[in-house]
C-alpha cells in the first residue's frame, strides 16, 4: 500500500482549510468512533505539493518522509 506524502495529525481542528486548498482534492473527512472527526489523505490523489502544510492554521499536517 502506498502512503501519501503528507499525514494529518491529532492536532487537526477540522477547519477545512486543506480541503479548500488542495488542488487534487486529496483530503476526505472521516469519522472516528470515540474521537473527534478528522481528515484522511488519499495517497492516490496527493502529489506532495505541500500547499496543505502551508495553509494549516493548527500545523496539523506533516510531511511523511521515507518509503512511500
């Protein structure tokens, strides 16, 4: 399975800035039982442009290094 170049951390506030910014629409809202709603990154869509990292006001998106 291929990993996305970025990941959303638990610091995500769900503001949606990345949803609006991502040119590839790689972010998807996800409900997690017992936890606040968060976001997942679709590896098949993410190109690693890192615009989401720049726009995130909570610094909740990080670049994933290493093998993809």
